[in-house]
């Protein structure tokens, strides 16, 4: 399990336990010395310094930052390309609907289909960029 996720889940569990001990008339069946300091207090408030001390700053590696930047770049470039191809496909299809020449209609319809296909692959590229960006947080 990712250490950051483990720390976050432990922190949430500790917050829930502190709420339970503050609201419950019966104490938990643990020794008080085993609980963190902010749970042993008689208050239901968790102070920021107590929670910050339990977290350590994790610096990201150069490779992770590069994966993150590549994911964002792929997402943006693919999104712009897909918008352009979608506009071209719409324009070709509108010309297809308005023309009366059967040969020109076939060409325009094939052109609209190919632009739609390119736009679809660009959307796949966008999703790949999103996945790369999300993957960079799992390391």
C-alpha cells in the first residue's frame, strides 16, 4: 500500500477514535499510554501542530515530476488536437449535407469520417495523459 495513503487512512482512523473517546462514557479498552497525545486530551479538538507532526514531507523524484509533466502535456495537446479534428469533421459534415453533387458528397462524408476517427484517437490520447498524471501520484 502506498505510504501516503496509509498515513492518510491512519490519520482518519485516529480522528474517528478521538471523536469516539470524547463522546463515549466508557473509555476504550486500550491503555492510555498507547494512544497519541491528542486523543488522551479531554478535548475533542485536534490541533494542527499535532497532526502535522505525524506527517513527513515526501519529496518527489525527478522521474515522477517528468511523468507528471508528460501526462499534463499529452492531455493538453491531445485535447487541442481532438477539438480541431472535431471542428473539421463538423464542417465537412455540414458541407456534405448542403452539397448536391453525389461525387462531392462521398468525398465529404469520407473526410468527415476520417476526421471523426482522428478525433476519437485524440480522445484516447487525452485519457492516456490523464492516466499518466494519476499514475505519477502512486509512486
